[in-house]
C-alpha cells in the first residue's frame, strides 16, 4: 500500500493542479503518469450549470463514441420469439422474459446495459426498484426500449455510452483506455461533450459547462480548458 501511495504522490507532483490544460495535453499528461498494471479507464467529469432536481434541467442521453470505450459491455435483452432470436444473433449476453426477470430479482446483476422490446415493459416495470437506482432501467428516450433490438445490442457492444447528470450537477463517463492513442481519446471526449452540449436544457442561462476534468482509474485528475473540448 505504501508503494502505491508513493506512485500516486509522484503522479500528482507532475500535474499542475490549478492549470487548465488543452485536451490533447491533458490526455498526454494522464498517459505519462499512468502506472497501474492494468489498462486504466480514462474518465471525463463535466460540471454543469444545472440542478437535476428539476425535471427541466435533467441532462441524459446516449452517444456512440467513434473509437469505442475499450471495455466489454455485457448486455441483457427482454424479448420473445423472433425478437429474442435477433438479440442473440446480435451478440446479447442473455435474452429472456419472465425467467430473466426472476434471475434479476434473485440478485443476478452482472450486466451493463438492459434492453427491452415495448411489449416486455410490463415485465421489466416490476424491476424498477432494482434497475432504476443502478441506471439500468430501459428507456425509449435512450433507445433501450425498441423493436430494433439487434441495432440496440450492436450499438451497446460497439461503444455506445449512456450519460446522466448526477445530483451534484456532474456527468461522469468513460472515454477510452490509457492504451488508446491521444487522438482517439480526444475524439471520443469531444463526441461526448458535443452530445452533452446538444442536450443543454433551454432553461439554462449563462455558462453551461463550468468545469471539465479528465482522470484515470488510479491517477490524478487534470483540469481541461472547456474551449479545447469544443474546438473540433
């Protein structure tokens, strides 16, 4: 533990904590300080000028990152008959109906995305108290309640990211792995920021994105100049 503490302290020492880096420069700084024995995730935190307690200030959506997330996304699908077959052929990890609901009720939550056909929502609805707090409840606005289950599964597996503002007005989302080239992490980051910008609530006045920070799983956070996030 002490050795890890020294590594983290050394990483922090190389980062100018009060400085706003340009995006590519911030990414390179994170890559230079990464020292974990696994491929760390690069995460973007966006502080927004919103109060998500008000429905008209909720910021939520999905975006397909051009270079994926670098992580394996486990997808379950609630569907029957032909739609169930389509989901399996598209690569869904598990497909079912009442049997899948029963499994989830018993504590089987080993998945990252839940997709359902519209006719399955009465079954899925009974899982609201389980899936809702974990951000896994299918939602037509996010494309996870759909008749195109094959397309939804393919998009999720290819690197589609769901983002949602938290109570403190912050969005957290992974934008790649440390092993990715700087350019690919930058393009992923700008794709996410562009989606969040387009989801700006109409009631928000003044500055929308107050602060942006990039970090790795085991490393320090680096402040990023918001102008560089939208420059491309």
